């Protein structure tokens, strides 16, 4: 056992776990004041539910012995983590670290993937229905897809891992396909099934209610992302350092790209744009952080910042209400980062692949496209059918009356803020200026 690697992966797992509360802040600040608690509860609900499911069947489905074609691990082989819990010299190992440490590291990936989806349905979903969707989607989609992408098990000379990573050789170091494309596609499905919020594209009341909360959440996400990407090296080594540097520089460039779009299009650069740009860059570099150089990471970050800034406006043009831009940032950013590997993969990088720009032809790009769009289609179809079934049975969307009252009060019987309290500094109807997205995707300030 490599104690240094073990310590690093344990710390990385804790960093990734922090990302889910960070996401709760990030999403919570982007909603209306009367929906912030519900938004944060959807992240915490995913954390609780998926954590339990991962121990019961998730880890076994993702990393158990393949039961056919690289599609699924045996759900019962490590049910309840049986066979994983040994300690001392006889502890089961995953490379140079104890397998139980690897279990924890992968658990927090599953948690945040499910939580990411919730941003598409702000202000209009029943909490119980969201929890039902989250649990079933994790079992039917995330756990199998994690097997496809992350499982590199071998038995003797036979590869027994997932069909995308082990079988095809698609490069996805930390989850561009399994996490971001997967979650973004499911988010699109939910937005289509639940429909638009009342006043979508017209009501300035859908503005982000707390931009400092958004900035705090983005900062926590970025901090945790170093565990997400550098921790995926599964060791305290130069590969982790390589991924760490790329995880620093790509979002830096993406912020600049997003702010440039805002400045040229809208006339001003915004804090919401800076936070969104950082996340877009982090999403794009996630699959590529072991495959491209820091110089190419800057290019990728700029592309992702510009493309995602433009993509968030498509929901107004195409008429789907992706409330907090999960599709525009995670789906689009994940696709860009995954495909960019096929162009700029450096044969001298830890991944060792050769992209088109280094004379590798179109082979790796084609493999990356197969991996990306296979996950996209599978997640989109299953999520759509699941959400539709929930809508037609127990119901998924709250009533129009409850939507107008506010989902915090109607779903949780509580509110985030005390209005009109003596000595308070937050009053209903207080004049002010607030940032909103316009139907063409631009940002502007309006009066409260």
C-alpha cells in the first residue's frame, strides 16, 4: 500500500464531497429568493440518497465483475460492500490504494452527478418526485455509465471493464462523459418533460436573487475540483500535478472568454458570467486534464467560455426552460472537452494519446465522439421516459398556485429569509437593481 497515494485520494474524496454543498450555494443563489431552499435541498437530497445507494448496489454495478459486453458490473457481487472491507495486510487493493478508499472516492462522483441535474428544474418540481427520479436515474443510468467509462478491471490477459474506456479506448480522465454529458442530457430531458416556468423569458422575477452566493458556490466548486481531477490520478504523483495545473488554467481562460462575450454582446462583464465561465472551463477540462498540455488547456478554456456563454441563450430560441443552464454549461462544455482530446491530445502527456494536431489522424476524435454521444443518447432517453412516467403517475411538477407562492414554502414549509423584520436589511419590495438573462441569452440589469 502506498500511504502517500492513499492519503491524497482520501483528501481528494473530501474535496469532491465539498463540491455538492458548493453546488447547492451556486444553484441556490441563481434562483428566486422563495426557491433557494428547495434548490439547495435537491443537492443535499441527492447527497443523502445516492450515498446510500452507492454502498448498497452502486459500487458493485460500476466496478463489479462485468456481466456482459462491458455494460454492467454484477450488482450483487459487492452488495453492501461485501468483500471490500478487509483491513491490514489483507485489505483488498485498487492499484496502490485500499479498495475501500477507492469506493469512497467514486461515491462522491456519483453524488454530484445526480445533484447537477437539479439545476434544470428550479422553482417547479415536487421534492419527493425529484428524489424518486434521482434514485432511479442513479441506478439505471449513472451506475452503468460509470462502469462503461471508469472500470478498467482485468482478469489475467482479459479486459473485463467497461466498453467505452476499456474497450474502445476513449479518454475521459475524470468524467466529461460519465458526469457532465450524462447529467446535462438528463437535465435536458427533465426540462422538456416539466415544461417552462410561469413567465419564462419574460418575468424578471426569475433573476438570480443572491449573486454573492453564486460566487461563493463557484469558488467552492473550483476548490473541490482539484480533488475531482487531480485526485483521479489515484496517487500523489506527477500525473496529479499535471491534472492540477490544467484544472487551474482552463477555467481561468474560460472566465476571460465568457466575460469577453458579455462585454462585446451586452456592454458589461458580470459576476454571474465570471462564475459561470469558471464552471464551464472546469467542465471542459475534466475529461482532458491528463491528455493535453497547459497551453492547449488555455485554448480549450477560451473555447468553452465563449461557446457556453453563447449556448445558454439557446433555451430561449428553442423554447426549453433549463433554469440554471445545466445544458448550456455541462452538456455543451462536456462535449467540447471530450472531443477536444481527439484534436489536441499530446503523445507526451500522461494519457499518451495522439490527437489530430499531432499527426494522429481522426481515429481518437472518432472514438471520443462515440463515447460522448452514446452517453448523451442513453441518458437523454432513459431520463425522459423516467420523468414522463413520474409525471403521469405521482406527478412531478407543482401546481401553478404553488409555483407563484414559492416552492420553499409549499414544499418545505419554510423560507430562507425573514422579510420586513425590524432591524432587518432584506425587505420585500425594496428598490434595487438586479441582473437577469434576456431571451437572447444576454444579461442586463432591471429594477426590482
